[in-house]
C-alpha cells in the first residue's frame, strides 16, 4: 500500500469512528424545535415541529410567526415574530447572534447565556 492509499484508509477510519462515537451529533440530537407557528425557516429551509437544530443553525421567523427550540438540560429559546438569529450551544453555554426581532431564553442551572446584536 502506498502513502496515498494509507492516507485514505486512515481518513476513512477516523470518519467512521467519529460517526459511531456516542458524542457524535450529541448537540443536534438534544436540540429540537418543539413549537413552530406560522412561517419559520431553519437554515434557510421551511421548519416543522420535531426538526433537529444543530449548533450553528440560523432561525428566521416571519410576521405573526414564532418558534421554540428545546435544548434539553441547557434550556429553551423562544423566537418571536420577525426574528432572525444564529444559535450556537455546547455543554455549558448558549450563544445567540440576533440580527432582528427578539428572543426569550430560559437556561438551566449553571448555563451561560450570551446574546449579541448583529451590527
């Protein structure tokens, strides 16, 4: 086996381990849209109740629309009508970059919440 082939085998093995790890996708599995009212876009696509919300997602609500994202033990984020935001989270924090509109955050004990307005 030459170097190139060994490199491919190593990359494939690492990718497989990442996909089968109990931690792979842990954030997206626990974050889900629990309420969707009206027209809501998740990462630019129409959203529905039950959709997984990966960390780094964008969420946009139109006029008379709203959405609630449950983050399991971290808490929940409610986006009101005409809100545009980016949501990031990890095991200890919730970060929201708010372009427009407003959000309400309920955080679990010890969870850091940071909300920044986009310029």
